C-alpha cells in the first residue's frame, strides 16, 4: 500500500536568515516588502528544501519513505502497519515543522502519480502522456513530412503502439549494479539504465529498465560522429551512487 503526501506552499516553509531577508526586498506602489521565507526562483531553493526533507526523514528514507522536494511517498509493506508508517512520518514532519496540503494527500492506495510517473506495487510505470523513450526518433518522419505519406502513417502507428504499451520501470536497490545502454544515430541519442534480476520461471537474469531518455539532436550537435556522441553522453550523464557498466551501441 502507498500513501502520497504533498507539502503545503513548498519553499515558503523554509525560513530565511534574518541577515539575508533584505536581499529579497521589492517595491510596490504602496510599500517596500521583503521575504521572511524562501521565495520561489532562488537558484539553490530546491537543493535547500531537499536537504531539509532529507534531514527530516533521515531515519525513514530508503526504508519506508521516498522524498523528492515537497513530494513524499510512504511505502507500507504489511497492511497492519498502514497506520504506523504514516504516524512515524508525521512525527518526523512535526519536528521541523513541515505542513502538508490535505487536499493533495492520499493514504492506503495501490497506485498513484509521482513526478509524472505512475507508482504502484509492481514498480514505476511511465505515464503515457510523458513517454520519452525514443519518441523523438520515431516522430522524425512526422516532423519532416507535412503531407500524408506511407512513411508518416507508419511513424504514427509506431507512436500509437508505444503510447498504448508503456514500460514498467523497476526501482533500483541500494548499491545494485546497473547497465547503461546508449544508442546514437546521426540525429538522435537514446539512453536507458537497466538492472538484472532473477525472476521465477526464468533460467537467465531478466533485465528491467530503471530510467530512459531520448533527445533529437540540433544541427550543431549532428556534426559529431555517433561514437563520439555515445561516449559524451556516458560522461555527462552518469548514474550516481551506483556501480555501472556502460555499453555503447552506435549506429548510422
């Protein structure tokens, strides 16, 4: 069972140092004002809020809680602990204190939306509205051809099939090795992270996707070779805190 929490007013719950409040001052036709809490738009506001949540839920993160800025997911493995897990979370939130938006909090549900993904007991399923895996490459004929052709029809059918059959992403475990696959053509670079796990009824290890993305290259980025783009992608987008093997599959 899952419970989803949303913090109220986001960054405004973080108090500003008194000596820094004057730096946020602004003038209106009537008075001059300044922020006493963290305003939206500051460069390090997100990192500051995330550190606050990490410290607040330090004893739970990785065990029965995941937190991303103001979104918190509580995982309940056994039904008899459905009240104990949220109570532990509330006790930690009250210590800081972090206020929640009751209209956006749900408890004891099998699935829910988080950061544009559908989270359930089975894993993390991509939201059909935000699927990005190689859609850029699949849609290139549609971008280039404005009139109805056989090639455009085939590209549209491929997009429709991918949208109606999204992958379910696996949640990586702590210190679990992951593999990175990179596919680079003259126009598109795609990356996917996978984990290998044993499954019942399978003789070999089964690979499950953890995360994936795809980018249609601009004209300036198309001047490099696919191999160069593959290794640049591997160097500039490394998965953190994991033991990773990188595999490159250039083509074109």
